[in-house]
C-alpha cells in the first residue's frame, strides 16, 4: 500500500522564486506551521529578554550617579560655610573639600550616564553647571584654600550665598534630569516587555488553536476510525485528505481500509483453501500414523498390508491396489496383498509380476486396456523388495503431494519388510549359534567322558576275556559314569540358563545365591560395571565362567567363604575375580574334569586372559581380563580418525 505523494507546486508559483515556494511549503506542511509558531514564540522571548538586558545594562549605576550628583549640593553648602566661617584651619579644610568636589565631578558613574551628544538637555545642564563651577564658584573657594584674603562684608556674603544657591539649583536640575532619564529607560523596558508578552500570548493562543484544530481533532478522529476498523467495520473513511502530513496520513488510512476490505472479501475463499489443505495434511498424517503403527507394531502379514491398501483407497481417493514382492533378478514373484476385484484390470496377473519389477522408481504406466497404474518401489537403504501398484481412476489426476505421501509410505513398507527379513535372519543365526554352542559343550565335556568310558569298556572286555581282575576297571568306569552324569546335569543347567530380560547384575546375584545355598558357604558379590558396554554374548560368557569357577569352589576347594568381583577398569577393560579361602590350586587327577579347560575356551572366545593363582595364605584366585568388542571398535574408530605419524 503506497502513501500518496505531495502534489507538485503549480508553475505559476515557481515563477516567483524561493519566498513563494517557502510559503507554499508552509501552507502544505503542518509540521512547518507548528515549527514556525514555536519559532515565533522563541523569537519574541529572545527579543524581550534582549531588550530587558540592554535596558538593565544602560540603567546600571543610575542610582549611584543620582546619589553622587545629589552629594554635590551638600558639598557646595559645606564649602560656602567654610568660606564664610574662615576658621584658622579653614584653608586646609577648603582644599580637602575642593578635591572631594572635583573627584565627585569626575566620578565615572556620573560621566557614563551622560549621552554622547552635546545637544541633549542633560548634557547642556551638565556643561552649564561645570561652567558655573569653574568660572564663578571655584575661584572664590580656591582663594580660601590658598590662604588669600577674601572680603567678608555683608554684601560679599550675600553675593556668595546667591551664587551658591544658583549653583545648587543647577545641581538639582542635573539630579532631576538623571532621574527622568532613568525612569524613561524603565518605561521603555516595561513597554517592550508588555508588547512581547502580549505578542507571545497571542502566538501561543494561535499555536494552541492550530494544534487543536489541525492536529488533535484529526488525530482523535483517526483514532476513533481505527477502533472501528479494529472491530471489523471497514466502511469508515476519514475526511482529512489535504496536502499536509495529516492529509497524507488520512489518504493512506483510506487506502489501507480499502485494501483491507478487499482482503476480507477474499478471506473466505482463502480460509476454505487453507481448510482443505489442513484437511489434506491431517489425512496424510492419519494415513502415515495408522500405516506405521500397523507396519512396525508387530510383524506385518497379508492382512496388515491389505489394511494399508484400504486406507490408501479411502483417504486418497485412488483405485484398488496390489503389493507384490520379489527382488530384481529373481523369478519368484508373489502378490502378498491386493484389493483388486475380479473385473479390475490387474497389471500383474498376466505376467506373474515380472513386468511390475522392471522399474525401481515411481512411475505411471498405462496397461493394454488403457488403465493407468501408479508403480512405487518397496525398498530400504539396501534392497528393493517389490513394488506397490495403485490404480488411478478415470478422470482423477494424481497430485504431487499424493505421490510424495505414497513414496514415503512405500519406503516405510520397504523398511518394515527389510526389518522382518533381518529379524528372521537373526533368528536363524541365533539358532545356528545355539546349536554350535551345544555341540561344542558336548564335545568338550560329555563326548570326551563317553570316549574315555568307551576305552574302559574295551579294557573291561579284554580283561574279562583274559580272565584278569576287573575291579579296577569297573571302579574307573563307575567314576567315569558319575562324572559324565554330573557333567550332563551341569550342561542341562547351562542350556536352561536364561537372562529372563534381567541384566547381568541380577543374573549374577541369582547365581551367587544358588551356589551359596548349594554349598552352604558365604559368597559375596562386588560388581561395578555400569559404565562398561557388554554385549549379550559377553554377558553369557561371564556368567558361565562364574558358574564354572563357583562349581570348582564347591566341589574341590572346601572353602568357607568366596567372593565374586566384576569391575570396569580405567582403559575400558573388564576384570572378573573369583576368590575363595579353600585349599588352593590342586590340579585334578581325574581326566573327566574339564572345568578349567572350558573356562579357558570361553576366555579365548572373549579374546581375554585367564589366570589361576594361589593366594598368600589359603585359597585361590581366578582372574579374567578382557576388552569388550564395543570398546575395541570405538578405539579402532578413534585411531582411524587420528592422523598417522611418519
């Protein structure tokens, strides 16, 4: 919205030069008018203060000059008295009086009050007084001061008194003139101050009227109109559309109200459009939410995929769809879910899905019956598992946001399929690993015992044929059977061992409690590996080594107390300690005992180090130290990021 510019100055005004242009600007600028009024008030104030200052400066010392001039009368009568009295010391006093009188006449305070022009009345009186003093009065008093004889008869006395009276009269006229001149200056100052005050009041009243009529009232009206606009009334208009600043503001206000009314007229359509967009966004979010909840909540099946296809049809207004699996290069293609009806043109029916997997990107394909189908690949970051095919009904144009939504949904379907296959693969690997562990345990323990007993059976058969004593062989065979049975029970306990969703600490607590109850000994547990990242496989190996070590303590150590400690070292390694106060390390002579061998094999699986050592007093310490695989991989990554040194 643009504010109208000031109209151009008419050419007839431009001919008259700057004064007329300034007057035109003054007429069309409220700020200039108010500024001029304020400047006028300031100018009147400055003029009044300046005149007052000048008058005060000119009248400064006037009172002192009047007092000094008035003192000349007293001094004149004093010298006349000295002249008539003629005391013995009259000459000295007369000389002092003359000097004081001359000093008063030459006083700067009196001389500064005299106008520079000699034609003024005050100057004439001053010069007449000086002439009378110098030619008539002063010579008489000077004779007395110099000690010369003076006539003192009655006629001389009367003449002196008459001259002194005339001289004092001239001094009175001088004093009166000084007073009149001072009062005249004060009257001038009063007149100037009164005039400036009256003009100032007039200008202030005019300024107040100007502000009220041309600023306050229009602003109040604009404020009232703005409140109407705020309440939704866009039909109001302001009449203030002149050429000054408020006129420009009024025209801008009217233009703004007009534009707002146009915007409000279009607002309903925009609201409908935005409502449709929000509805579409909500539908998209609803489709994604329900689809993701179905795909990732549990292992998806054909029913789950069919529900997703039905949601797509309902929320996006598309036709029936088909979800076909099969990776590129494979011949096994199968439809896992479809909402196609018998009379629909199935794009995959004739070629057993082979044609559906040619493309690995989103595309729209037209079949032989001129039906349009949208094909989207089902893939994750690694593989493409199939395609999602949706029919586009006749007369329906698929929009960009629908394609983007379907692509996102197809990626989620691909991720769900990939996750399902990885879960299945992990289950197979876990089953194979479990079978390998069982085979290894049987081979390392029970198989060797059975092989040993097979040898003993051969010995027994040979001895029986040869008629030799068989008691020793039977005893060894019985011990072997007992050992094999004991190993079988241990293996069954090991294979039945589960973490049951608990952590390693809980499993070790259960194990310690179990062996403490079985052997009726005191076993303590000290564990602080909360900061050590252990995998489930490493936790199982640690648990089995602890069980094997505690089994040795129960069967061979004859201990009263034992301790199990599991700690995380500073460099990230894990340390396992199993200590007892039994008989110490005794190498078993029975070939059927494989506990230490099994612990060593598990230690090699952990890439660790296992040691057996006797304690200083009594007992044995089994120590295992290894670095978890996760710590090893982190260390390898950090070393790979560091620059190599030459």
